[in-house]
């Protein structure tokens, strides 16, 4: 029997408060640091590993965190999720994104169908469509092949798929899997759509409209923008557009689209990269086989997340260390720092995944809570960040935990040897140096040059960023966010906080305003 209890009612949480804090500078200096790097590591899927040597934990802290994970019933709650219980209490829905890449438990029935079969069928339909586009069976009106795919969507319909596409673009070029260039239109700012349309040959472009409800204002506005451009080029827009939507939306059976692929209400936008939302654009860009490898990596990581032993479960371990940093050590932010150019937009995706999921101040029953929850997430790829905000990370007044991501090999495998080392070696040297610099610091009598150290970090390390490792990386963070939501007893699967602004914007456009809203409307000439 699963009990949903607030964090501050758990005995293990009170016990955790009394565990002696770790002196990270001492722990990571000399032989002690070397031993930690060897021992404080756990295997992930797809050849990845999660190393937490530079976190402010030791065996005593880990033991207390494991006790908290056990008392909070994290494994049981994960099992309840993948077995189809109503986990999204705000919208009274199941949470089924894991079913898009595998099945860990019982058959889940909803809407009169087996949901795993439903997702597999949509993947099959998308694969068949993509193959027909690539072979030239589906073409533009002149019988010419499509060369570009453009996704029109916002939020989870853009951030995740865009990040995944960029992560695999170089790899696909090198391995011969690059089929079509992908572009993305998300912002309702007309400059976004205009810039994309000006950069492509619209006659050879196929557009994917992504909207679960079929009523998303920004997305439909951008669709109209694209349709107008197609018409001005003398093209029939219905021969250039497909939809990813729900079966009940107005887009589902419309003649305005070549085809419609379906998603459902059980997968939130920020968790939808492994559904048709990511599947259509990634299958068209790289081929269905590449998308299948991506799903395999995510499925493998999901299996690891089902391990009840926190010390062997990388997502649960990462989550619990994060809870310790947030609720015991009082750190309010986390920086995601991928030392891989392919992951340039991955921090933006994780920002939505984490902050939209766990930015809550009431529990899953709608009651106020008395402890902090989700941290602020930000980040940039290294080494760019080193020349940007690392000054604050090293010597600022706030301690900000760091999540590094690094790969031993580059994607294009094109490199040069300069001053006795390659660019990839220089990249990896930088991330290793930063971890130790943040942890150990450097004493100097000149306080302007003094580094106190004690800045905690972890690193996920892999051989290469490819479809399988990307899928594992994505699932790791999805499961980390899920486990933290369980510990905090909040609903990580709705997003009421994004609704109020949308409602007021519609009032502005309808000129139903007064007070400050009316004055801002005048200032902006609406």
C-alpha cells in the first residue's frame, strides 16, 4: 500500500537533518579524493555512468538518504506510475510516457485500448510515413522529394524535440543517417517564423503541426503564418503539412493535413520527446531506426530506475542527493553544464522538465507545504560557460550545485593535435579541472584570488553522444524529476502555473481589460 506523505512528516527526514555534513574540500583533496572518484560511481544505461564523488555526501549521508528513499516508498510509487495508477492528481490522469519506450509492469488499459499497443502502433505509422517520404513515395505536388522538415509547436512540443535533434545532428552526418534537415518554429513572435521560412525552400519542406488539443494559440498562429507563406508560393498547404495531435482534436480528421499521428492526455508535453511529438520529426530527420535506438536507450534507463536499491539506481541516487542539497544544505539552484556542443539546448529542455514539473508550493492534494521544492535550473555548454557565469559559480556568495555531462569521444571524430593534445582532450581536461577546482578551491592571501572550494558537482560520463546514450540521458533526468516529486509529495505532471498568463493574454486580445492590464495594453499598442 502506497502512502503519500509530506516530506516533513517522515522520520528519515528528521534523521537526515542530524547527519554530520561533509567537508568537501578535505574529502576531495589528495588520496581521499582519488578514492572517492573510483568508488562513488554507478552505472547507467548505454555505457553512461553517474559519478558523484564531488558531492557533499559520504557513507553516512548516503545511508540516511537511502532510508529516506525507502520510507518515501519511491520504488513503489514508480511501480504505481508505470502500472497505470492515477498519479497526476491535478488532472486526474495516468502518467504513461515510460510506455512509449517499453513496458515495466502490467498492461495498462485506457480509452478502450492497451496503451502500450497504442503507442507502438503510432510509432509504426510514423515509421512507415517517414520511410515513404525518404523513398520518394510521398512527395510535394511536383513529385519532388521533401528535403526539410519543420516542426511547429511550443513548450514541450519544441524544447525537447529541438534539443534531441541538435544532439544527434552531427552524429547522423558522420554515420550516414542524416535524411532531412529539421527546423523549429515555436515563438509567436513573427520574426521566429519569418526567419525559418526565409532559411528554407518551402516547396521542398514538410511541416509538422504539434498540438494535443488542436487549440494552442501560439501554434495555430504560426500554422497560419506558414500556410500564408505556402499559398504565396503557389503551393497547396494540405500537401505539405502533417499533424501530431489527440484523436479527439479538430486536427485529427482534417483534410488540411497529409496525415495525423496521435498522442494522448497521459503524456505531458515536457515528457513527450519519446512519443509522436519527438518521433515524427526525429524519424523524418534521421530515420525510424535511429528513433528506435533512442527509445531503446530510454527503456534501459527506465529499467534501472525500477531498482529499489538507491545506491544501484542512478536516477534515484541523483534525485536524493538533489533533495539533500535543496532541503538540508539550502541550495536553491542547479547548473547543468554539458561539455558537448550537441547538447547545446539540453539545459533549456531540462529547465522546462524540472521547473515546470516541480515548481510547486502545494502537495499532490492541493494543500500548502512548509518546505522548499524544485530548484532553479540553468546552464550552457562548456567551455562557453567558463567564460560566462563560472565566475559566480566559483567565487559568488551562493553555492550552486553543478551537473556536468561529458563524453570521451566527439561526434564527428574530426580533430587536430595542437600543443601535444587534441581539441577533445582539451575539452575533457577542462571538465576534469573544473570539478576539482570547484570542490577543492585554492587558498591565496589575496582574497580576490582566493577560491574557497566546497562547490559540489556530479558528472555523467559516456563514450559518445549517440541515439542510445541520448535516450538514456533523457530518461535519467525524467526519472530524477519524478523521484524528487515523489519525495516532496507534489504532482510533477500538471502545470497550472502556465495557464494564468494565457488566459489574460486572450482577454487583452479581446480588449476585455481594465486597470494595469489595460494600461500595459496601451503601452504595447495592442
